[in-house]
């Protein structure tokens, strides 16, 4: 029996090997693509975790700072109240000047920490910043703060600010 060239198993080997190599290469390329995609997802997850951690840390710092400042505000109030009740004969004393200096130092330190005193007298009443303790009738159509009974403070600026304490105010229609 004579063998024909196309019946020879060795004649098909190079084509079979090439086909196997192509399948192997395609399989490896698919694995590389899958692993690359998985790596990209893991990197994105790691970046998100870092960002979330940084945000949480910043929020924690702000919360701690706000808590400490809230505890110190009554001290500032009492120092300011003490100056309102200084007898006339002691008004120019070094003691009173020292208390005034302490109040200024406190105000500067608070400002350096991002704490701002809420504007009150002459400002339109804003329940976001002000707490109305009393209301006086008037002939106007808008509410205006006429007296500050207790200072209010915010950490930060504008509507994004964290209110540390609302300003207690008297309001009138103007």
C-alpha cells in the first residue's frame, strides 16, 4: 500500500502545531486582558478606599475641632460679659486691658482656626444662622435682626459652614 502525501500524519503536524499555538496565544491574550481588567478594578477600589479614608479623617478632624470650640465658647461669652459690667472707675485699669487682650487673642485664635462670628445686628433674619428669641412688630415686610443676645459662630464660610452655635437675636419687621 502506498501512502499519499496528504495521508502522512507528519504532513499535518506543522499545521496542527500552528493551530494549537494560535489557540494558546488567544487563550493567553484573553487571560492577560482579564487580569489587566481585574488589576484596574483593584487599583480603582484602592484609590476609592484611600479617598474615603482621607474624607473620613478630614471629617473627624473637623468634628473634633468643632467640639473643642463649642466647649470654649462659654469662656469667651463670660469674658465679654465681664467687660460689660466693669465699674467706671476701673475702666482704664491694666486688669481690664488685660481681659480685653485675652478676648482679642481668643478671637484671633478662633479666626486662625476658621471660626467666624455670625453677623447679626442690621442683617436680615436667617434661621440658618440666627435663633430668634423675641419678635417685635413693625411696619415693614422683612425680618431684621435688631439686637444680639448671644454671639453665634460658624466654622467655615457661607451656607457650607458648620454652625457651631446659632446667634440668639431679637428680630423686628422693617
